[in-house]
C-alpha cells in the first residue's frame, strides 16, 4: 500500500486557467495559474513572448506535471523570437500538460480525458497486484466504487481466499441480466523484479504524453477507463445488460477466469459478447495462439564428480529433454502447419527457465526446467504434449533408471490458455468494428483469457488500449491518446447498449 496512490482523489475546480481545456493561443506573455486539488497543490506556469516575427506558431513552453513532481518546465528556446505562444493544456485531474509544437519537442495531439480517468488508473497502479501478491486491495477499491454507484458486485474468491475475481452486472432496463456485453480484464501484473525503472513502478507518472507505471498498458488503463466512465453506463436505461469482470492470476495461467466462468454459469449469467481489454492499440483481435506451460523435474543421484558412474546426472538428462523439445519446435518451424495471420506463423516451443546442480564438482542430483508451447489455432496440442511426455517418461526415464533405480523424471502442467479462434467470432468482432469505426481484424501471439471465454460459448474479441510491446517491460507506459481512444470506445458502447432494441 502506498499512501500517495491510495488517497482518494477529489477534484475541485481548476482556477484561473486561461484555457480551461483544449488549446488556446496567446498573443502576449501570460501567467497561467493552475490549482491542483489532488496531490499537487499549485503550479505556476510562466510563458513569455519576446516579440518579433519569429517562427510561425512556435511555442516557448513545455511543461510536464505529475502527481509525484509538482511541475517542471523544459528549457526555453534560447533564440526566442516568438510571435505568439501556443499552449495546449491537457486536462486531467492532478495533471495538466502543456504541449508545445516547438522544434525538438514531440508534437502529439492534445488529449482531453474524462475528469477521473487518470486518477483511477493511478489508483489501480498504486495497488501492487503482482501475481504473487493478493489482489484484494484493488478488488476492495473497485468493489467500494461499484457499491457507491448502487451496484451489487459479486466476489469470487480463489480456493484459499487470498485473491478474488469481481463481477458485476448492470441489468437492462427491464431487469434482465441475461445476454448482453461483458468487459473483462485481469487485475494482476507481472513482477518488476530485476527491471530498471526510472520512476516508481507503482506510482503512475505522466511524462511526455505517456502514463508510466506497472500495468499501465497491461491492463490497468482499461480498468481505469471503465471505472471513470461508469456514470455513462448508468445514466441511461440499457437495452441489454453490461457485465464487468475483473480476474486474478491471469499472468500466471488464467486461473481466475476459470473460477469466474464457473460462477457465471452457476448464477445463470451468460453474456453474448465479451471484450477482453488486453492491449491491442484498440484494434480488434479475433485470434491468438494457445499457451501451455509445464514444469519438468529430474531427480538423479548425487555423487562426487570424481566418480560419475556412482551418480545419475539430472542436468545431463534435462539437456537431452531440452534438445528433444527443441527438435519438435524446429519441426513446426520448418514444416508448419502455418497460419500467415500470425507474426510468428507457426507453433513455437520455448524452454524459459532451468535450475539444477549444487556444485561443479558434484554429479547433479536435481534439475528442473519450465517450458511452454504456443500453438496456432487448429494444431493438436495434445499431440505435442504426448510426444514430449512419451520421450520423457519413456526413453529418458528408462535410461535414468538403468543407471539407478531411484532416478526419475516428472512432468506437471502449470497452466494453459486455450487459443482464441477467429472462427468463433461474429457479433463480437462486428460490435468492436462498429464501436471503433474500424474494420481490421488481427491476431496476436500472446494468450489471453479470451480463449477461455470463447470455450464457454461467449463470442469474444480482444480489444484494449495500449500496446503489448510496452506490457511487462521496465518503464511500462501507455500513450494518453490510447486512453482517450478507450474512453471513446466506452462512450460508444454506452450509447450502443442504451439504443439497442
Ligand atoms: Zn494482460
């Protein structure tokens, strides 16, 4: 818990602002005084125009403000012969950004976000929901907000009660809770361990028209926009219900989505359409590969390395297993099957971790590795699995036991995400096209909960703000323009849900 992030923001009027929002041109030097009600108490922005003809449309101010730092003006141009000053103020609670079309400063379109969007995203990022932690703090924040709006969220805890999904249905005007649209997102984030961040990953910071923080792209911006625009969905009677679902443990195997679906089924709630808000740059993604994760554990027999025949080297057997797995990966790479719609158009297999051995002068008693494979839709994952299993539990185990009877290898699945198949989409894809005004249909290489929702009979597409390229990285960020695009999507969805008959 971080005090700064958890403080509930309140938004008062912004005083003495000459621009209000959007952009405004000034012909004379101006002092812009902006009062922040949340976190930042006051920031004064001074701009000046030395006169002269100068550059057309140049600007001498560049200010970035975050709630962590109360204002920082970039260096003014030295030869400032400016005829006028153009200041674009980006309105957001706790943040004003003045953008400048000055050479050397990137020009981005001005973005006016809903009053509470950045505050919501900031608040969600402040909850450290790294998958190894509980997500309860974040769930409580959302739960309180939904209850405050008169809704009745349902919590679906995990088996030991340390984490929970949250699902809420906004019924149609006739009270109906069947059918309708579900917006789904996961609450957890990947660790920041070992990453080099230039700001606190759990304190959202706006710099250069981007919001930085762990989960900014994957996928707390999506959740923050939903919460900020909730009033849009509640303002009008809905012709069909809207379901909002937040899950736990997506990043470690989509465990939450499985219990979420069980809960929905038990309560007879089955949305017609689901939009999973993973970062796709707000483009419709109708297909992704499946993902299957396994851990393989070798138990050999320790011995002094001067007497190798006395031991069974677990590392050496693991190496043989890895080489076999790689050979299967190579087969798929060379022979397919191929699906050209994917960036990597075939099934891939990757050994991601390995550990083993105790000392260089010992025969290694233990070795464990983890691998995953990502299969294109239509590829039999069972066939891949059984080939690896046959090799491990057949040939390798036999060879190990020939060396010593206690040697063994075990093989355990640690997670699986089914593929999302484009064949399954129809209405969901159409809806996203309608709401975004686009017609593209893409595939991605990463897995999402969408495959599980599709398996449960819900027409599912993936569409959310931000780029997956920024997900999981150090200095993860989301472009503010992406947040704005997500807001547009939510407003269009609210209109759609209200107008359907
Ligand atoms: Zn994600």
